[in-house]
C-alpha cells in the first residue's frame, strides 16, 4: 500500500536546528577538553589514561570493591586479553592485586591496593575540580 503525500509530510521528523548543532558541538568540545585534561592528569602521575580508567572502574564498580578481569574488559570496552595485559602492568606497579575466585579458580578478581587508592584519590580530586571549572 502506497502512502499519500499528506501522510509522508505528517510522519517526517522535524529538522535539526542550528541551536541543536551548536549545543551538541559545545558538549563535544567540553567533553574533549575534559578528556584531554584527564589524559594529562593521568600521565602526570606516571599512569596511562587507560590505567587510570582501570583503577576507577575497579573502585567505582557498583556494590563491590573487586571485579573480574572480564568485568574490567567490559567496563573499558576492550578485549579480554587486553584487560589481562593492563592488569599485569598495574600489578607490576603495585596498584592492583589479583586473586583467584573462591568458588571458581578460573575466575580472577582484581582489587586496588593502598598505593592504587592513593594515586586514584589524587586524580579524582583534580578531576572534580576540572568538572567544576568546566560546568560551573
């Protein structure tokens, strides 16, 4: 069944306004500024941005203070084997510890060390200040 031109006009989506493009562009710009700040802040503590994100993902995981390597991979949107390498590097820096699961030894959990918490706290404090600066 063919639609009449009147039906097509009624179902057309409204166009995107100049103000909507400007708002989206401003949001993307602010987001990029924040991400650039975050990358620089992580590097100033000797971490890569991904290592910082990993520490934050573990500490910020809902309801637990440890997560599996698979959960970390999901949170960071990276492949499992990449998460394993990331965890290995953070363990070498004494920022994470790895422990096998009690119910299933194949399951590996990671948690943040006291040293990792100290680094993450410093980074989080500076990030809070940057958020206040960008979004007063």
